[in-house]
């Protein structure tokens, strides 16, 4: 294996997946989080960083809003796929929360889009 092969594998490489905003090939950084891709097109009009969530490429704000990690504190079901709300998004809530898709209870989340 040559020097070029080593640098490509350690620094990431073309993923074969297209950027959802500009269509250019995304790069997967092997040293970063699994499922994280970057667009190296200087003319890209999007966020240029995307995450694979269940096979879909999502930009950071969409991922934070739709990411429902963890389990419900009430029924212990997965919160994945539950509707999430940021502070004051639904009117009077002073905290972020995810509605459990199983029991419909609010699960409070600390921080802005935090996965805890």
C-alpha cells in the first residue's frame, strides 16, 4: 500500500454518495463520527456536513430536530421517530422535549438539540 493510499484511508475519501444540495460526491472522514459526510465543493450552497440517519442524509439542524435518541422515561420504548420540540417551539414550553411515539408522553431533553 502506497503513501497516497494511506493518506486517503486515514483522512477519508469519496463515499460514492451525492451531496443532497449540490450533487457532488461526499467525502466520509474515517477519523470522525460514523455516518458523517462532508461536501468538499466550494460552490455548495448547503451546510456541507451531513449525517446518515437510517439511510437518509440530513444536515445538522434537521438531524438535531428529528433525532430521537434514547428511551422513553415512562414506557422504556425507543424515542426514535418521535416528534421533537425545541424550547418555546410549541408556544409555552421552556424546555426541549421528544414525544414518545408509543405512549405519547413528553420526554424532556437538556440543551438545544442535545442527545442525552
